[in-house]
């Protein structure tokens, strides 16, 4: 069974080796490595696949990578598996860009904060699993009890224009941001189905950059054979 993709592979076709490499977003937190592998191996032979997790806790960050042996299988996977229902979510399948490209939007948002308006970089929070029906006003209302919010943003998919379930809230003071992390991280908001992930935005950007770098470095040396490839 195939599922209609919101964008064709050619719309964001990368160059070179990355034509076989895919990034998969919106993975359920409870999805296992074996289940992840089984979803994609039906399309074609896989060299590597990996769900990105916290090295200490094993907590899934909700995204992963798949490297196919053939570019045509990667293209087919986007067409067949993008927007596929997996547990309570619909996954997003697209080409993996060179290391660092996918975090540029996050870093750009952080860099554009006027420095004279903030006492600390730690006042800016990254929020994941925001209900996609939420407006900026609803996001602000969700966090306003913790202090004065001076900037807020909800990210949208550049191709479809649809909400990505990711937002940013910047408080006036570091203590307010810290209180919001303690009070809101792990909370399922009204209208949502998953607990919020709330952390300092700059820490999130560095963390994801490190995982991207580590994954792509592994591709040059790891060539799995049998089982869950690359593990």
C-alpha cells in the first residue's frame, strides 16, 4: 500500500551520495529500532538505519535516518512512506541534507534575537510536540503564567506551509525560562496527544548538530549486513 506524498522527491533532490540518505521526522517515542527498520526495508535493501536517541537515557528524539543502497529506492520510499501513519503519528520522509543544513533554521532564529533585549541566551526556549492546531496566541497563553514573553514563533514546513509542531518562546528573564522548563516539560497540553519537550533553544541546536555529525561520520565507516543495518 502506498501513501501519497506531500512533495515529490525531485522537489528537494540533493546532490551526490545524499540521494540515498533519508531523514525521517515525527517518529513516535515508543517506536523500536526493529519496527523502524521493518517499515523501510520493504522498499529496498538498506545499508544503515538509526533512530536518534539520548546516549545516556535512551530517550528517542523523534527522528532518524535511513540509507538505501540505491537512489531509486530512496526516491520510492519518499513517495510510498511519507505521511505514513505510524502508531499515533504521521511520519515525514525526506532527503537528508548535508550535516548542519537542517538546523540552520533553528540557529538563524536564535541568532536573530536582538542581544540588547535579553540578559541571557538561556531565556529562549525550544518547544517540541506543540499541537499543530495551535496559534501563536495559544502558544503564548500556554507559557504566559511563567513570566513576560517577549518573543514567540511557530515553525512551518517550507514546502507545505503546514505547522511542524515546533515553536520557540523567549522570556524576559532567565528565571522565568527555567520555571517554564520545570513546569511544562513533559506536560501534555490541551488539544495535544504527546508530552511537550521544553529545553533551552541553543542547547537543542547544539545537540542536534552533534547527532547529525556523528551519524554522517558513521556512514563513511559503517556498512551493516543483516538485522537492523548499521547497528
